[in-house]
């Protein structure tokens, strides 16, 4: 336990929380600041700063708890049942992890909701074509084949793949609501 960690204090019943499910290694609590009705947090009982630091044994207990919460919310007799879920784990402050204790957000999505919207950066560090030309090695990306040597031209299949990913990139850039664009 980390003394000043809010989630450690909840696990040790030093701070109040609305616990809706529990197993040997994790708790499910209602989020104090929900973004959706039924917004739930899964927190580990042992303190792990984030997803990258959790041990395999604790991880084995997280998935069944996630499934239990999703099943319970899906099967609850609600006037408007959830149509889907976002499952999110923010990792580190730059990714909006507000409490440095591993927690997973289960966010029910309803017909009235827009769904989760990525806020794209105004300038991408790499375009998909640049990644393909670079072989993807610097970003561990292998969406496209390795570039052909300069004396060879791209095959028709490679050109189709590049065109597909260019179209995909344009689609996602165009699908962001104008009020979210930088």
C-alpha cells in the first residue's frame, strides 16, 4: 500500500467508495466523476502504478471482473440499456492518469452518446506513407510492406495497400468533428 494513494485507501476501507464487485485481487467501484451512467473503475488491490507494472497473477483477476461488470450492466433491467462499452486504461499523467494506481475505466455507451472520440493532433509525426517508406521500424509498425529497393517499382498489390492506408488516414482525419480539431 502507498500511504497517500486514494485507491490504496479505498482498498483498505480507509476511504469510502461504492464497491459493486470484488475478487481476490481487484475491486470494482463506481467512478466518483462518471462520464456515463454506470461508469465503473476496476482497481487492483495491490498498488501498481499503471498497466505496464501489473504482475501476471493480478492481471488474471482483472478480466473476469471486467466481464462481470459488463454482463451485469448489459443484463440489468434498465430503461435504456448500454449499447456498448469503452474499456480504457490511462497510463501516466500525460495520458490523463489522475491517480497513479492501476485502474481500468468501464464506460457504458448508450444510444444517445456519440461514442469515444479521439482528439487527433493537428500535425501527425508520421503519415502512414512515411511509415511505410521507413519500413515502420522506428514506430514498430508493419502495416505496409518494407519499401522496395530504389531500382524496383512497387507492385500493384503494394500500391493498393498504400492507397488503402492513405484513404484510411483521410477518412479518420475527416471524421473528427470540427469543434475538436486544433
